[in-house]
C-alpha cells in the first residue's frame, strides 16, 4: 500500500514505503524459500519468495501452510525466529541470520540478576538465619473460637474460583461487545458522579459541587470522543480476539507475575544482607560512609530494572503473539515463539528500555527521600522545590514509559533495535498526532471501569456464596465470613481482570501499529475484523481512507466474500 499510494496519502495515513512489499502470490517458477518458519508444510505447497534483489520480509512462526496453495508470504511483520529458512536473493548469498539486538544491555541485565542472587546467598540468608533463632512466642489462647482454618480455606477457594471466572467473562465481554462496553463505561462513569453528587448534597454542598464538576467533565469527554468510540472498540475487539485464540498469553502473564515476585524476594534478601554489612561497618567507623549512599542507589536501580524488565518482556511477548496472529491465519504456538524471541533476539532491547525507565524511577525516588528529609529538617521552601521537580520527573517517566511501549511493539514485530524503534515511534506520533493517545485514554478508562464492575460483581457473588453455602458456620460469624469473602472476591476479581487488562492493552497497541504499517495482514487472514477496523478508520479519517484507495481496494463486498473469521 505504501508503494501504491501517493506521497500525500502516505502522509495522511502515516505510512512509509518499505524496500519490498511482497505479493499475495508469485509464479511458481520463481526461486522459492520460506520467509518464516512454516513447520510441517505439505510438499505440494508453493513456497513464495520476493523478486530478486529485494530484502526478505519475515512471517514469524507461520506454520501450517494450506495444502495445494501458495504459502502466504504477505503480509509479514514478524521478526524471524531461530532456524528460519531465508530467502534466496539470486546472488548466491544468504541474508544474515537474526541476531540479538542491543546485546550489551542483555549482558548487563544478566549480570545484575547474578549479583543480586550472590548477595542474597552470601550475605542475606545468613542474616535471616541468625534472626530466625530468636524466641518465637506462640499461644493457643482462643483456639476453637472464631474462624477456623477450614472456613478460611473454603473462602479462599471461592475467591480464587470467582476471580478466574471473572477474568474469563471479562475477556469474552471485550471480544463480543467491545463497542457497547466502551459506551456503557463512559455513561456509567457519568452516572456514578451524578449519584455521588446527589448523596453529597446531604453531607456537604461543596463536595456535591465537586462531583457535579466531574460529571460535567465526563459529559464533555463523551462529546469530544463519541466519534472515536468505534475506532477504539475495533482495536479492543481485535486485541481481545487474538488473546482469546491464544490464551497462553494470559498464562504467561501469570508466569511473569510469579517471575517478578521471585525477583523481588531475591532482591529483598540481598538488601537485608547488604544493609547488615553496612551497619556493621558504620558501627566500626562511627559514621556513615559514601559507600552506603552508592549501595542504596545501586540497589534501587537494580530493583526497578528487574521489575520493569519483567513487565516489558510480557508486553513484547503479547505483541509478538498478536503480530503472528495478524500475519498468519492459523499460526501454531505463536506465544512460544514470541517468548523465545523476547528472551533471545529482543532481550537486549527490552533490557535497554527497562533500564531507561529504571534510571528515571531511581532519580524520582531519591528526590522523594530528599523532600522528606527537607520536611523533617524544617526546610519548607526546599521541600516545595523538590516536590515540583519530583512532579516533573514523574511526568517524564510516564511519557518515557508510554513511548517505550510503542517502541517495544516494533521490536517485537520487526526485530528492530530499541533506538531504531524509538525513532520510528517518534515519527509515528509526529504523523498521527494525538490519535494514539486519545485511543489509549478511551481504552484505558474502559478497562479500568470494567475491572471495577467485574470486581464488584465477584465480591457480591462471593459474599452471597459464603453466607448461604458454607456449612458449619455459626450465625454469629456468618456476617464476618460473608464480608471476608466479599472483600476477597473483589480484590482477586480485580487482580485477575487487571492481568487480562495488561495483556489486552499490549494487544491494542500492537493492532494500532500493525494496521498503520501492514494492513494487508488483517485483510487476508481476518477479513471480518479488518472490515470493522476499516469502517472505524473511514468514520474517523474518511478523507485519508479515500485518498489511500482503501474504499476501492477493500470494499465491503470483497471482504464479505472472503470472510472466514468469526471473532
């Protein structure tokens, strides 16, 4: 499309021409080779290659080619997996195999993890063992009274089960009724503010005025974004469909949560050991040394770096999975390949992005400590100045995180290094303005309010189940058991839905980037979803769609005749 559009149309749509846009089919006599990992393709499948002299495109883990037809090289947006068969360029040479991008940062991250583990084993564990020899006081007073272990276990099982069910229903709701969910959450927010204003009239007129202002702002928000609802809902439905078809991404989100928890535990044990050694040195020297400040800063940086890497690696895994689903109709185990790439070829880029955010977070934490110290010492003016700087650093951190998420999508899809992906992301924001930002605001509000709604429903159901169906609970503590189950159901329901929400948000960003760069993938493999996306773009950017020829090239009839995808 970038080659067929005029320069003005490319600027409107934010498209850049590629070195080669592979055709949907090539003549069989061309020299053939896979542009991805089409494992297990039948022998009679035609392997399509681009013309000579052009760079190969990558189709990711595109397995399961159709029998008797051409293997679809286009559209292709994925980074090449290990072991892929490269395309013959006709000059006897082969393209270079995929290599790890930004390897220095991957090595430094591995060194950081090893150092934290060594500190935890050498210094932290002995300190904890010595502390564990202290006298432990136990008491059997009150045994047999209150909540039994059996009752607490039943409540926990109920909460966990309801949380899992809530997350599944949350995902299905996003897929089946994305646009209605967006509209309902906006109106629910306005209605909640009005309700709170009515209730606050009897408590404080000033508080009621504040809620009324929030309600008015909600109405203004609706008026300004109502023509973007279909646009946001289309991205939300695409992300939800891809995640539902490849639910291993959600399992990996839970695994990432466990990975982050393990790293935090190791880091905490290391900090205990290092702090103990520094306290011993301070007792000998009777003064604080510069080594303590350096150790404090380095441990803070190590903590933020590890946590951000786990979060960004999940983002890259989801982006790679959605990208493979975008490029191939029925990919085989795309999440496994995406995980492999996230921790091999893309690991350095993810580590680089995580380090940048960690440095900003470390500076912000140091400013917060300095502000607290100034407040304790009576320096109100200094504390105020530090607070302003802290606020500015917080804004910079949010912007850096937001841009990094889009850049890491390009890392996952195109196999770019982080600097190259960052430059392309800045170019995208310059060309498309605030479209991505507003789209993300709408989706973020929708997901947040939907999480609250499902969490509340989970809490209510959990409280009712605990009150009526747990046997052997006395009447005097039934209310307490129901309250505990309701609170636990709300928290676990919110937690499970928030994990799904993180995965969906990564899918939404991937859909936004992929549609701007390679819309043919969605058109060929998921035409029904492509039609919804096209109609949303036509409603929001009608001139750009017409100028680019989308209305002629991707007509409703053409898409309907090839529809084979049920979201």
